[in-house]
């Protein structure tokens, strides 16, 4: 089985994006493109944590509800939430009602505040962990890597929760720290161009 299939425009894309109707736009416009906005980075890491044990389709379908529930993933605001908010969120049918994961988002928001103060931004920290592409496995053949294990270990050392190597690897794929689009995918070149543009802007 090839790693790509033809999309509605006749161009090859990663095979997974045909598994649900909403995946095509996510694949073409978002997955793998470099993210430098701190709120979006925090959101992505939180949602990957919620996805653990579930399908990404479930999380994507509820993403707007998550954004509303967690104040646009503004970690400074989320960090102020308390036990009453946890109980309220456990009653919100629009999100995944898992106490440990909800509490982890609030806890991690406080960790994010400390990180932003220490590093200048979340982006500065995460992009410092961008791996050497030459050391990566073939696209979509791994669920974790040495770089995701190292980042997971460092986040846990700082006190973050629900940031295991597999969750962190999915986060790295999603925010463009690695380009994991299939070799023949039409979006791979667009992602690589965006990654090069980012590298030039911060060099």
C-alpha cells in the first residue's frame, strides 16, 4: 500500500487524510505547518494530551468546544482556574470529561507561565527542540523518537503532566517541529517551504 492517495483535486496526499471528511482541510492547511504562537502551541499540546486513548477525529470535532471551555487556551487565564472550574468542566458535554486531563491543562498552564517568563516565550523553548531532519525515521513510520523522548523528559522534569513521548511526538508533528507528511504528498513541499521561511526569519 502506498503512503499517499489522490485528493479531490487529483494531487497526492497522505493517505490518512481520507479517513474522515474533516481531515482533508486539517491536513492541507494546518497539520505540520510551523506554529510560533504561544496560545496555539499550548492548545496543541493540551489537545494531544486529551487525544491519548481516543481518536484525533473525536478531538478535532470538539476543538471549538475545548477552545471555549479553556478560554482560547490563553495559559495565563487558564492558570487562574480552580477546583470549582474543574467541576464545571466535568459537566461540559462538549469536551472530553476526564478529570485527570482537565486538571493537567490547568496545571500545565501554570507551568507554561513559568516557562514563558524564563524562556521569553513557549515558542523559544519548543523550537529549540527541533530535531535534525536527517535523524528522523521515514514519515509516518514512528510514534515516538529520540527527540520526543528528550522533550518529554525535559517537560516532565519541569513539572508538566500528560506529556509522554508519544503525545509529544504527535505534538511535534502537528506544530511543524518535524515535517511528517509523506514523501509524495503535495502538502509536504508547502510545509517545508514554511519551515524554511521560519528558519530564515529567526536566524
